[in-house]
């Protein structure tokens, strides 16, 4: 009888060790939506950003004023500043900054705005530049001329 109790106790112990130390981690980390009141509310069925694992995926931001929901007056320069400020607000809500950004995608309705957008965009980064793509698109929501999305890594 004592032998059976000992075998049972060893089995329970080994089972606990297995589930604690040898079970592989979850394949898909939990995801959590990020929201900042200092950035425009989404104008569609999406989140401002999603945290998943060590990364935060920021949805594209156009030059919308978060207070009014209207497109910022002016052209590429003004809309790029507003889009970057919106992204800054979402990064801050995640506890991150532009130094944590590892990738960006910029969408322009005209490549003639490329230099202007680069000048504004460049002022927001102080260290290693993130990887980046810039593409021309046929149009953007609300008639915007620039949209920027980012991926940031939690450190």
C-alpha cells in the first residue's frame, strides 16, 4: 500500500514538473487593443493598435485632428505632422516611443510629396532608422495625401 502511495505521489510530482517546465509556450500570444484619446477614433472596424507578444502593430494614421475628426488643413507637410503626432499618441498609450519603432509603411497619393514627407518624418527619429516602405496609392480615407503605419517592439 505504501508503495502505491509513493508511486502515485511521484506521478503527481512528475506531472507537475512536465506541465510547468516542459510544456511548449502558446503558439499565439494574446492580443490586446490599444486606445489613445489623443489620437483620432478609428473610422472603421479596426483598433488604433494591437499589442501581441513583444510587438505593437499600429494602424495607419492620416492627418486627422483627434479633436474634430476632420482632416488637417494644408498639404503633405501639415498632414504628415498630424499623422506622426497621432502615431506618437498611440505609441505613448503602449508605453513606447519612436525609438521603439522597427518598421513603417508610408502611403502617398502622389510621389511628388516624397521629399516633404521625408523631411517631416525624419524629425521624429533620433537613433537607428526603422525599416520602411513607401508606396503610391490611388486614394486615402477622407481625401488624405499621406498615411503612415508602424510596428514597434517592446524592450
